[in-house]
């Protein structure tokens, strides 16, 4: 049974919702179609194991291409990576802009760290400055959303920063809850890798003390398996979170559309009174 048949009720993405509704409905849609989504996204997930940075960009492009179809049609189409190749490449290029903006933010934090060290300012002042910078950059999330889910030019997407300020409370709470979910999922996925790294560290310490170390012959395979589990859990969590993220964008855009309609109605009423 294809995904269109499974989705008996359409989802209106551009609709006002609470942040909890965005999280719960996004989770439900993603989990209801998780098998088909994994079959669709497996090329980029496999690429991420070998080349993490290009793989994550390609993965984000695949997910965004599917989400754009969801926004347009109201349901998740039965698609493959081959059938959506052009859309995936376009979304991957758009996500490169988002990556550059994120790298600029990291470089700014690094420049702050360098300046604080040179000036001899304490660590807690640096933590406070970085926290303030993160809070000021939070509205940029709407710019990233516009890059992911629309075809607007980069300049118009950057105008979403103002929209982000108008919806700051919703953004802050949603991103905080989402960050907790992602950290929890990643901690679970990283447990095998943490165990393997602990074994390696202890083996190196024992070898440096002159002890003989005899690790199992298949230990490298086990280590790679732990790494693969960590990457898979991370990508799976991001896949689910992307649906919630898309619904939040739809909620914010619906609010903005409602405000524009109210302003237009108010201006038309004023114009009729004046005339």
C-alpha cells in the first residue's frame, strides 16, 4: 500500500497550531511512514557513514524535498531518491547557504573567545556573552526555514529574521523542547560508541604501562557497528524532528498571513470611511 493510500486525512501545513501540536503531529506523521521514509532516505544515510558533512547536506536536501511535497500536496507522496533527484539537488544547494550562516555564527563565537582570552576576561563572562549571542541568533531559524521550504531568494529569506522576533516565544520553547529530544536520542544512540571508546582508551593506557593487550579479532567491526548505530540514531531523530520543524514553519507563516489579512481589512475599512 503506498503512502497516499495510508494518508487518509490531509495535513494542512500552513495552519496555526501550538508548539505541542507541531511536535505531536509531526512525530505521528513521521512514525506512520517511517518505513517508506527510510527506504527513500537510505542513500544519504549511507553516504553520511563515509563522508559525514556531504552526507548530512544531502540527507537534509532529501528530507526537505519530501517536506516541500508534503506542504504542497498535504500528504507524503510515494517517491524515491531517483524520482526527486532535481528537487533534492536544489534543496541541498539551499541547505549549503544555511550551513554557511551556521559556520558564520560559530566563527563569531570563536572570535569572541579569542577576544575574551586576549582581554583576560573570565570564563563566565564568555559563557554569558555566547548565551546572549545564541538568543539573538535564534530568530535566524525562520531564515533557515524559508531556505528549506520555499524558493525565495536568499535576500528575502534573510528577512525572516524579523518574523522570528515576532514569534520569539514560540521559537524559543519549541527549539528548547526539540533540543532536549535530540540530546536524549543522541545519548541513547551514542552509548555503544561511548563503550567502545572507553575500551580503546583503557587498552591504550594498559599498553602504555607495558601490559599485553589482546582485543578480539572482530573488534574493528564492532567499533564500526557502534559508529553506524550512533549515526543512524542521529539521522533518524533529525528525520522525525524535521516534520515537527516544518509544521512550526507552517504555524508561523499562518500567523503572518492572518496578520496581513487583518491589516488589509483594517486599511480597507479606513479607506471606505474616508471616502
